């Protein structure tokens, strides 16, 4: 009986080890999927950031253009006031 009991204990330990390994393998698969999802999200955010940076650059250029036009108009107004 002692050998049978020892064998059953060893089988239980082996089953525990097998379950742990299966759990680790399963978690590794889950984490790989999560990594792929996060990498895709990062790519999307980087593309969004690039687009927003382009828009910001265009808006800065437009602001500078408007500022130059306003300065030009103010100069014209100053010239009119001096001509009086």
C-alpha cells in the first residue's frame, strides 16, 4: 500500500506541475495577443499624433500669414493717419 500511496502523491504532484505549465502557456498566449493589440493601438496613436502635428504646423503657418496681413493692414492705417 505504501508504494501505491507514494505513486498517487507523485501523480498528483505531476498533475499540479502539468496544470501550472498549461496555465503559463495559456497566459503567454494571452499576453502575446495583448501585446499585438497594444502595438496596434500604439501605431494608431502615432499616426494620429503625426496627423495632429501636421494640422498644428498648418495652423501655425496660417496664423503667421494672418499676422503678416494684419501687420500690413495696420501699416496702411498708420500711413493713412500720417497722410492726414
